[in-house]
C-alpha cells in the first residue's frame, strides 16, 4: 500500500513540474474586444513586484506546516497526554513506529499531495480557459488600425493580433483560477482544521479559533491584493479560493474518517491478541489494553 502512495505522489510531482517549468502545455488563445474596459488596466509588472511576491508565498506555504508540526509536538510532549499514549504502534507485521512520527509523516504527506493537487487543478483551469487578465491589452499592445477596430465592440479573434512581449502575453492569459488565492486558502483551511482537531480547547477556548481565523483572514487578504493590483478579476480569485478550500476540506475529512477506521481495526486486533494471551498473563495485560483502546483520537491520528 505504501508503494502505491509513493507512486501517486511521484506522479503528482512530475505533473506539477510539467505544468510549471516546461512549455508542454500552453494556454488557450481567447479573442478580445477592442478597447474592452475590463482588460485595459495598467500592467502591474512581474510577480516579484507584488506586495505578496512568489518567494514569500511559497516559503510560507512550504515552511508553515513544518513549524506547526513542531509546535504541536512540543505541546503534546510537555503534556500528560503524551506519556499516557502508546509509545509504539505496529505497522504491518514487522515495523514499530512512534505515533508522533507516524502522525507527522501522514500530515506532511497528505498536505504535500493536496498542495500539488491544488496546483494541478488551477494550472489545468488556466490552460483550458485562457482567461485574460485585467491588464491584457496593456501587454498585448494590439494595432487597432491594422485590426480594423474602428468600432469599440469589434471582436478580435486573430491569434497574432498582439505585438507585445510573448512572455507577458502568455502570463496575461493564465489568470483563471487564481493560483495564489488557491494555494493560500488551501494552506489556511487545512492548517485551521488541523489546529482545531489537535488543540481544540486544550490551551483555551479562543486560542485555536484565533489562530485558525487569522490564517484564513491572511489567505483572503492575499486574494484581495491580487484584485487591488489588477493581476486578477474577482471571478479568478473566488474560483481559486473555492478550489483550495474544497481540496483542503476533502482531504482533512478523509483523513479523519480513515483514522477512525484505523483505530477501530487496531482495537479489534488488540482484542484478538488479548484473547490469545494465556490465563496467567491476562490480569496484567488487560488494564494496559483498555487504556490504549479508550484513548481519544488526536490530530487526525
């Protein structure tokens, strides 16, 4: 089973690589209306000039989950619940893994898979739709006279109607859905649900909701900033946020249901082992098994 999970994750990474760093897939070329007011916003420049540049966004998306895992680990390590839980769990018939190690690997593995899946969904939408950015005509620089645009409502469908820089034109055709909005909301919703399931009210009734809502608010501000800088339309941002939130909710819910099923399977296995235990050893082993099986599920474990 682990082999298939590694293969799926590797295939997802390769697909992201082809979408992001190669020209294997090109966006569809949509036409435009001459002097369309929704496409004549000034060119905001490269993404590095944004208030939320890619280097900061991707650093937060990749680094914040690791920091969160460390903080939650230290929280449980300093609590009494950590010492009351089972210190090793059996994986298959041969391997023994600490529950915190298993929980950390599962959290980061599922998070990375969801992050790449969100990127693939967004990239596919951008390639298929070829939606035009609010600044498209500023970088397209069409020759209205040669195109016969005496009438403002004239529709230009020629693929060679632009005279601007080809790289800027391709960038202006990849806006729907908004990738920055999708990734930021995916990160915020996934971590918010994880925090509420791990911490809950253990450190106060307002600490978990405060951190969760702060993450979601920052993610929403990222989308608003994209619109304010004329890099995306509102529809681009809303669609991206919907994709990110949908992937995060789906993965967290599936993790929770899978953890409950796994805990039930482990409980049945322990009960089977208890019945096979000789009569002389039952008295000492029964309380320990009861404590293990009655432990609540924490952190989607």
